[in-house]
């Protein structure tokens, strides 16, 4: 992967300093909502990701494939246990013992994150038809992650999704939670 500087990008909350700058610059909303500040933080995180990208990558040249690369990069900071098919707890929502399966970003977190970045892209002057976060390949990837995690964790996201938009799911805020106990 073309990622550098683990220190700068240690996790999503490392962009707090940049957020302050952006907030001060936009005087239209003196008290941004939780969603708005999260969106700004996500946008800064993505901007930082682009700046650290090798070979260099500009927003204008960013495609859906780059967005997928970003989402996979975020998985290393994930807190959600996703069992492999080999694991005896595959499909168990509450396994009784720890297992060596990998931790990933929860589907709900990624889905909400993409929603915020899609909005931020257009708010920052990006053209709707060129929005990499709205790319078909990103939608398909998210659907794949949802199905895989639903099976691996024995959880159905389908019902929840019909009731309310992804942003309203309780797990939507997981991306920024860093001191969660691992979901074992
Ligand atoms: Zn497992």
C-alpha cells in the first residue's frame, strides 16, 4: 500500500488541529453540529491521506478506486471483530472466547463516513458527476462489506437499514471511537 507516516496518520482523531483551522475559517455556522464537525474531520483526514499518498494524488484525480484504497487503509484502525470462515465463531454475534480474527472498521462506520465525504466533496467545490465517493465501485464495496460482516458476525443490517438512514445507526460513530474495548 502507498501509505507513509504512521505517526501523522496514527488514527482518525489525529486531525484535530486541522479541524480547528477549518472551523475558524467558516463563519457561517458558529456552533457546528456533531455531524458537521465530524464531516470536517473526515474531510481533513482524507486530505491528509491524499497529501501522504505516493505517488502524489490530487483530489481532482481521485477515483473510486482510490476511495476503496482509503477505506482499506482505515481498516487497520478498526475495532470490529470480523470472523473468517475458518473461525468456530463465524456467524456468532457474541463469541464466548477471544479468537485471532482481524479487527476491521464496522460497515456502519464506513457507510456513514462515505456519506459525509460525499457531501463534503460537493461542498468543497467538487462536481457531483465527478464525486469519487459516489462511484459505483464504492457502493458495491460497501454492500460487499455489509454482507460479509453480517454473515461473519451473525448480525443482520438489513432490517435496521430499512427503518432509518445509515447515519442514524448507533454504530455510525465508531470510526472516531478509539478507546472502545475490542468487540470480542
Ligand atoms: Zn473469529
